[in-house]
């Protein structure tokens, strides 16, 4: 049976034969973040793929990865396109450099994990919270539960981390 | 600028100047075409055939591209009344035009056909909206799309914004600099009777327009329109019998891409775009460099996309794009005018082909502005670039088109004025 769920009114589906995504989201549904680690070159990759982007090996093992990192870039959507998101504008789309494997295998690479900015209890961040976050902000992963077997990784402020004095934000508020 | 004297234009390897664009045509740029993409595609193609001064049956190859929002070459060929020896419908949007010209040259060189029409037909406003609203926004979210669309990360603006934002962070690029792309292209559109938006905009207009998705204001985004565009490519030998001065194809790079095409943001710097790689094919193949280019069509799905490509193709130093686009260089009358038809930001949205059409007309020295038509049937250009006036670039010899699919993938083409 395919994994199905409804999230913000959107129908989400993972087909049975999409083994990589089934496993990725199954771990997420247990609120664990796992990624594929290549059995040949030992590099971890994101998002799920059918082969290693560095050495092309099809063999990998799912390993736990710490959901902590720093905002590399973002966008802030004020005019939503999908109806599902119109009620939560402005919402933030974040690309977060995980601490794990940052700068490897080359200086410009990182596990750059996407997600929205949420409150710690998993609601879309209110505008005053959005205004605090920018490039350099330290975030931790939170999961939004959709249905059995399906949760979506998202991001919230890492309260325990040292935050930059002034994260970089687009100059026009 | 004339080509460098030591350019070897005969090297068979590069096929420089061996093929040309000989005909161009389009429909009107509208919102609400009240026509099928089939009817518009054949309309644009008939215009291109008339422009080339050939018969429909001279066309024996056809290439086109779409995002499942258009009509196949099979119907268009039938509707113009020709039999094809080769056709291919491709999936894709921006960056397809230049890449397909490359394929057209390849199939003709291989002897598969002799004269190729390339078209793009789309109801980008009234049917499948380019901005992603309507049908596209409602599609179910499956498998790999869970890593993007489930986050409200879907439209072109939303998808590209992390690149644009990081560029501002990396290089200190300012919103008012980027806005100048819209200002300049709108000036050019005001001299283009075909343009959907002919109004001239100011930097304040752009910065005061509402935020769609930071860092994009409404006026940083291109227009959504209904239209079809077409070009005809054939060998220079055949071009000799045709109506216009041919636009000779010097060199092409097609859908050249950054690493990690499965999700390009995994590999940085993310403020660098495909042109960083593509320039190493474009310029050697063309035998010219950015300094030789008289006018540019720099794909302007957004103000930022023009600027980023100009940097990565080497028209200015990396990170100095903001300064370059606000320096006056890119204006008509400046050193290297760009998007002289108004481009996607103002003329209409056709996934790159209208900017190729514009450069072909520029190279003929016969761009369709409001200047009076002389006894020889050609416009007598005044080179007065004030609103409503001329938009012909004086003594133009060499152009570049920089096509953009997304930060990851781009295509480009250099053309020069034929004899």
C-alpha cells in the first residue's frame, strides 16, 4: 500500500516502489532523521537518491544524522502560489547546512536540508519569529506529522545554540 | 564590434557560420489569446515562413519544447502543410531555444533534414500559468516532490530565491541595483510596439511593488502571456536565396549544468549559476569573448536571472553584476544594450525564444520599432532612443543570447550578422 497523507490540504503520496523515499519518511515518522551513507565512499547524501552522487555506487546504509545546522540561504514567501500555503504567509523556506559533513567533500558542499520555519511545537512560525531568522541563524529539526509512516522534517530555532548577533536578512522588511 | 581579425571562421569542428537563422515570426503577445496552442503555433510558424521568403514545404525538420502545455510538431506540421523528415518534441522551458538550435545544426549536419523550424507555443496566462498558479499548484505531491513542493517551494521564483538571496549576502548586491534590470528593459519595451507592457518603470516603482517572495517584488518578475514564437534554421548555402540578411550562428552551448542536478543546492557556491560552466564552451566555440558582443539577450524570467548570467558568462567580474546592470552599459545607446525588445519582463513570456528573435532582427539592422519605413522596405532608424522611438542598435555585428532554465542549467548562443 502506498503511503498517503493529507498535509495542509495537499494530498501527499509515496509509492511502494519508491523505496528510498519510503525509508526516508518512515524514519521521519519516528522523529528520527536518517540519510543514506554510501557503502563505498562513506559520504552521506541528501535528499534520497538511487546512487551516490560522488562515486556512483548504488549501495548505501541508512544512518542517523543530527538535525542541527546553520541557515545557508532562504526565501520568504509573501504571495503563496499553492492554495495550501495561503493561510500561513509569510512563510520561510530554509536551506540549512547541517553540521554533519559541512565542507565535505569540497569546501562548497554541505548537506543542505530544506524545510519551513516552524515553532517548537510544529506550527508555522508567526511573522515576528520569521523576522528573527536569517543567514547564519542556528536551527534544529522538528517534525510535522502527516499520517502513519509520513512526517515531514522542518526547522525551528535552536534554543541551546549560540545565535549570531544579527543574522543576515534581506534589507527591506 | 567586428570580430577579431585572427578568428578562424572556417574550422569545421565548430561549424562556425555554417548555419543561420533565416526566418523569425511570432503571434501577438496577449493575455487571453482565445486560441489553442495549435492555432498559435501554426500562426507563428506561417509568419516565420513568410519572413524567410520560403514555402512551407521547404521545412522538413521541426523541433519544439514545452512543459506539457503545448501542441506537438505533428499537428503544427499538418496545419502548415508540410511533410517532415525529422521532428522531436522536447520537455523544457527556458534554455531550450539555444539548445534546440544546436540540435538543429546537428541533425542537418548529419544529413537527416535540410531546414528546421523551431517553435514554442503557450497560453502562459490563460491556460497553464507560468507562475505556477492554477492547475500546476494543485497537482498531487508525490515521491521526490515531497522534498520541495511539500514546503511551498514550487514556483520558479520560490525555487530560485535562495540563489538570489545568497548572492546579495555573498556580494552585497543591493535591491536598487537589481531593480535597474527592470528599469532598462522597460525603457526598451517602450520602443517596441509588440510589447505587452510598454510602460517605463523607475527603481522606486520596482521597490515599492509588493513582495512576492523575498527578494522578489512583483516587478522583479516577468509577465505571464499567451503567445507563440518560431524561428527557422538552415545552412548558409540555402540562406543565400532567402529574404533577409542571415543571422549566422557562431557557437552554442546547450543545457550545460552545475553539479548535483538532483538538487543543485547541495553544491555551492549557490550564488553561481550554470554560466560558470557554460562560458567555457560558448566562447571557445564561438571564437569570440564577452568583449566582442554588441548586444545581449540575458534571460529575464526575473531581474536577478539576467544579472547572474551576465556575471557568470564574464561580462563583468563575479559579484559585480549589480554594478554592471545599473551602470548604463545595458541601455540602448550604452556599450552593450540588452533585452532590447523588453524581454520577458515586459515584451512577453516565451521561454527565451523572443530574445533570440529580437537579436536576429537587430543583426539584420531592421528591428521592428516605430521608425519610418523607407523606399527599400526597411526602417530608417533614427537611433533616438527616447520613449516611443528607435530601438535599433547602431552598427551591430555580434550578439549573445543567455538562456536560463534555473540556477543549475543554462544554454547560450552567439550570432553574427551575415553578408
